[in-house]
C-alpha cells in the first residue's frame, strides 16, 4: 500500500513533481469535472481546485465553469513555483539539503533482495551510481520516481499547475506560492531514515498493477469523486503515520491558515493544490469548515 501511495503523493499530493519530468506523450480525455470549491465573504472569493501535477498529453480537464472562475480570479496561488527555465533556486536547495558526506552507498539502503531492482532503476535513470551514493535517500527516491512517471507516460508540462501558470502569466496576473522550494523539500529532508528508505523502495518497484492504479486515480479526479480520492489516500497512508503527518496533515494545516488570513484581503484568488490535499477528514476543506467557514462545492 505504501508503495502505491508514494506514486500517488508525487502525482496528486504535490511533492515537487515538476522536478522529475521529461516524459512521453499519451492522448486521453477526461469525462466529468474535477472538484472545485469556493470560500467567500463580502469582498473576497477564494477558489480551491484539486490538481494532478503530471498528466498524459492532451488530457482534457478544463470546463466552462472552471474557465469562468479563472477569468474572474485576480491571482493564482500554487503549492510551490519551480522555474523550469531557470531552476537556480531549486538546484541550490537540492545542493544544500540533498547532498551529505559520509552516507552509506545507495545499494546498502535497500534490502539485499531489492538491490537488483535498484541497480536496474539507476541504469534506466542514466545517472551514475556514484551520484546516488552522495544523495540523501529521499532525494535518490525523487530522481528514480522519474522512471515510473515515464512508464506511465506522464508529462510535467501537461500538469494542471504548469498550464494555469502559463494562462495567468499570459494575462499579466500575479502568481504566488504557499511554500518555497526549500520549505517543500524540507519536509522530506526531515523524515526519518526509515521513512526515506520506504520512499526509495517505492520508487524502484513497479508492477503490472501500477498503470491500472494510476488510471483509477485519474478517473476519480476527472469525475470529481472526492470520496474515492480520500479512500485511496487514507487506505494507503495507514502504513506510515510519519509520512501522513509530515506530507499531508502539517501542510494542510499551514495552508488552511494561509487561506483564513487571505480572506481578510479583498479580491478573487484561485488556489490550485494537489487533489489529495482537498480530500478526507484532514483536508484543507474540512479544516476550513471546522474554523467556521462556509465552503461551497461549485464543481
């Protein structure tokens, strides 16, 4: 379950997925409407849209209602902004957080039975094993996840946030972030080594079920089935409370408070974050409701 969740959290819960792309196209079409909510008062409207960070090529997910919300929004807010054309900030953060002296060889960070899988994954990545030996385990897992995204034929440039950033930038509207690159990657850097090794094992294992699992998640998102997304994440995360707390609960709490502060300013804002953060009992949606805000499902 944990291994399945690792793929899901990278794609649908927002863990710097754009840092591990360069993937292949696949034509597809969504049927339905991904979920969107709004929170408003007399002079402020905040839209909340659950995203998928990487998608197949030409996947149709926009609706007239969503486009009207975009047209009426003065600002876009995403989880974090990675400048693909000038990734200086990201590279500096990775150099500071992801590289450490005195680490055991990467091959010693997985059980002996899985070392052949690791070696094959490293070969597919095209990156020398010596480079992985210098990386902290979470960072090695990030790089190796790209192999699985490639097998699933997902493209970062087709992901919802990248498309929306292009639309807002073309209109001269501001784009901001809920977390810096350093803050987002810092959640991984602070994980215990045991949890980091779980991430690594999940990044090197794939199965015939992987594509089926992703297609089911994508279908749930595309039709706006928030309950199905919540069931999937809650089931898979039951194996690792540390990951659930660090990567979902803490971030959701931070973001809900950001939204509450933003409600004190006039204007209309579109917030686009991974769909996994807007589903379930600890979601941003439920946290806002608990604090007394009226959150309406508008799509």
